[in-house]
C-alpha cells in the first residue's frame, strides 16, 4: 500500500513537468520524422536482405527427395540459391563461417534447419518456406496413403512458387523502411531514457530535502525503493506505449503482429534502464551519477544503432553488441519482421539479468547505511 | 511519563564529536527549547531522534520505548519539521500534505479531512491547489509544518522552523506552535533566535559544541547570571569600530556592534556606564538611547561560552 502511494507519486511527478513531457515524447518523434524522411534513400540500399543461399543435404528416399527437388526449383526462380552439400563438407561449420544463410538436412525422418544468426531475418524466411513445404508434403502423403497417388500430384501441382513466396512475403515485403527502422530504434532508445528519470532510490529525495521525511516515516526502506522503481518503470512504459502507437498510427511505422511480445521486450529494457539509473545515482556521489547516466545513454544509443543502423561486418558491428540498444533492436527486428517470438528471450534475459545485478549491487551498498 | 528521554547520546563523524554525551528529558505537554549556535549539534541530535542517523552511543526513548527496538512505534509518534524545506515543489500544497500523511497510514475520508485541517491550521486552506513554487518563503515554511502535523503526532520536532522569513510569518508560526501545544502536542523547538525560545518555551536546553551546558526554565537560567549586565547603546550614526574602542574599560567583558547598536556585556559590580559613554563621545559619537537589559538567555549564553549566540 505504501509502495503504491510512492509509485503514484513518482508517476505524477514524472508527467507533471510539461517541458520534460514534451522532451520525452516530442524529441524521439521529431527525430523519427527527420531521420526517417531524410535518410530514406541511404537506407533502402543498406537494409536490403542479403542474398539467400541454402545448403542442402538430402538423404531421403525417392518420394520426398523428388518433392524437395521440385521445391528447390520453384524457389530458385525467386532468386534463392540452393547448393548440395559436398562429400566431406561440414554443413554446420559452413553456417558458422557465414558462407550460407541456412543449412537444411532432409531425411525420411524429417527436415532440420540450421540458421545463421548473422542473417537472422533471411534464415527465418527459409524456415517459413520449409514449414510450408513440410505442410504440403504431409498433406500429399496423407492423400497418397488414402490410395490415390494421382491426387498427390495434384497437391504439388497446385503448389506453385507463389505459394511458398506468399509465406516468404510476410517477411520479404516488410524489410524495414527508414521510418520503420527509426520508429523502432527511437523507441528502444527512449526505453533507455528510463535511466535518466530516476534519481536513485533515495538520493534525489535527500537532495530535495524530502528524504528526511520519507526516512523518518514509519515505513520500510524496501517500500520506498520498490515504489521508486515501479513508478519509474510504469511512467516510462507509458511514454513508450505513446511513442509506439503514435509512430504506428501517424507515421504508419510497421510494428508487426505481436505487439505484446514487443512490449515485453521494451518493459524489460525499461526495468534495466531504471536499475542502471538507480545504481549510478546511488554509487556515484554528487552530480556524477547523472553525468554518468547521460554519457552512457548517449554512447550506447550511438553505437547501438539508435541514430543510424549498424554495419554488421566491421568492428563497429561487434562493438554494437555492447549496447543494450542493439539487444533490443535485434530482438524487435526478429519479432516484427521474422515473426520469431523466441528472439524476445535473449533480450529479456539480458535486460533482466543486468537489472538484477545492478539492483543487488546497489542494495548491498546501501545496506546498513544511514539516511544520508 | 516522559515523551522523550535521552541518555548519554553521542554522535561522532570520524574523529569529530558532533554530539557529546548529552542527556535530557521532555515531559508531556512541554515546549522544550533547544538553543545553540550554528554547528552546536542541534540538527544532529534531532536526526538521531528521527532515526535518520545512528547514534555512536547512548539511548533514545520515545514514550518510554526504545527507538532502536521499536522504531516503527517511535516514528509513528513523531512529526518532524526539518530545518531545510522538505516539500515537493512540483506537487500542490494539498498533495504534499496528503502524501506525507499517507505514509503514516491515513486513508480515505480521514486522510482528506486531516489534510484539509492541517492546511487550514497553518493558514494555507485557500492555497490547497497551488504549487509551492508560487509561495513566499513564509508560506513554504508553513507548508513544511503542515506536512508534519496531519497525522497528529504526540511529539513534534521543529528544527529552526522560522529561519529566513518575515516577522509576520514568524509570528504566525509561533502562534501555531502554541496552538499545537494547547491541543496536546509535546514540542521540541530548535532555534538560534533566543527571543523566540524565550517567548514560547517552557523549558530550555542550551547546547554548545555538542554538549548541553545549561538546562532549565527561562527564569532558572537567567537567575544564574547575577554578576553580569548588558548595556545596549544606540548611536545616531556609526562609522564602525566604535565597539572596539570600549574594550579594556573596567568591567567590560565584551562589546559588539551591529550597525549603530552597541552591546556591552559587563560585570554587574562595576559602575562603568559613565566611562563608557564618555569614551564614545570622545570619539564624536552622538548617542540616541541607552538601555540596561534585564538578564536574558543571550546573556546566559554569553556568560557560559564567552560568545554571542549569533557570532
Ligand atoms: N554528516 C556529517 N559529517 C560530518 N560532519 C557533520 C555531519 N553532519 C553534521 N556535521 C557537523 O556536526 C556539527 C553539528 O552540526 P549540526 O547540523 O547538528 O548543527 P546545528 O546545531 O543544527 O547548526 P545550525 O544552527 O547551523 O543548523 C557541525 O560542525 C557539522 O559540520
Ligand atoms: Mg541545524
């Protein structure tokens, strides 16, 4: 109950200052607009899908093998290249070396795919097509079992490349445009701003002079702390919701079909950002904490691709993974464009793990400490 | 029953002893004055009573219960008016009082009622919806008090509630303190304005360098100064440095000057007024008024420490 009082107070104060409010919402939206429009051209060439090259090891018996050959041929027409595994070649190694987008093993027991994590979107596309193929093959097999092989022919005959490509188009048509990219990148960046709006667990209250009242009231420290964290998380989540829906409805940015999962990633990011803000303000005395937060937020925004997409190949590509912005961008890209919901887990895990570490460190530092 | 009972309280900051083994008791219904110069250790003592600082030694009991073992009870019984304003500038007067009262467990209709009551009590009833940033210094001080009283604490601790405000607001606050006391609150009133303390406190402790150097009613304290007198001389114009010329005259212990008013702390037994006036007139000072003061707390302080309260 006390926690709730403090949470509500925090949210109120968060939105009370009109200038802060305008900055919180206006800045990312304006930036989205400017970057999204001015960089349209530079962008589309950069973000095009890489060529899709699939490595295949087919050890299946005649029926499946033939069907798969047909499937390869259909898709070959769309520009996807299939290559057969050479004897002695290690398919998974080839993926690790990033020579192919995906490696597919076809046997009578089924099909398995190894996707390259470095071209996640493309390998998701391959996965989508494979599952369509599997569905169709199973359907055909069922028909065949019913005793009329000619009908099986029919099933495949109808399966023109368009059928597979339709699956593919969920992703391919939606390779992110510049507005889509910046809507996402700005939102992930605003998530990190949660670090700037929190003034420590109690430090900002002490600076304001009100800490003395909170600490002398008959409440537990934990109630204050949890209230502070919750308040900041809720307030920042509201901002993010506003930005997502604004970009979706006004700028027509694409947010995919799994908004709840998108928000789950963003909320975990806000939790991490909040914990970081708290840790910095509690552990670095004076104004140093705020400065540190500003610096880290700006730096990670920059290297993590908030202002321009990271080129994956170079050193900057590697460095970008140090930025929590990159984790979020990557996860959201996969969720929104690859419909790969599992991509949420690594990001959520990283965010919440980091949050836990930061909060534990802060709590242990504050323990047994006097009010000031 | 003692509302507050402090025994052997000590606080060290590193090697520096800010509060040095002090003991005192405050009974129910008292307005207890805590008088001391800047840095005497008043706020440090109060911060320990509010569990903001942990004592380096000693014991604090509120309503006969140890605050270490029953801190929740102690905190619930306390209302604190901090020396530095403790209000949210970005929340209305009403929201401020209501939030802090909420921390003490007030809810719903009772919370609303008590919040309004507290605001009306400090004369901010019509400012409930205004933000403190639009308030004068005196109004902020009054809001600072309202935030401490809505939960009707048994003991209210006021740490210099009148610093830096106009005389009108000060009188208002002093009157409020008396009214609170009449309604049954015990009050600890900290100040370095001896006039205030003399005016409202039933008992006074004088602190200096972390120690209580005298304690008692105003009469008891002033009765201890029988051997000194204070002479206050008002000049028409002052060039500065007049007071210095008086040092060394027989009986003069200390002479200090604020603009054109000179205060001389002197042995009561030496008849030196003529000599003092003569010395001033030799220096071409024109005298407007001369007054010999009744013994007061300022004199007590000066006698005990050799310094003025506000030096
Ligand atoms: N956290 C601290 N660390 C070190 N020294 C401190 C700390 N807090 C207070 N002090 C010192 O302890 C002494 C007493 O300070 P305190 O604030 O209690 O004085 P005070 O009587 O309230 O004075 P004032 O009238 O200026 O408010 C001062 O010399 C102060 O510098
Ligand atoms: Mg003080």
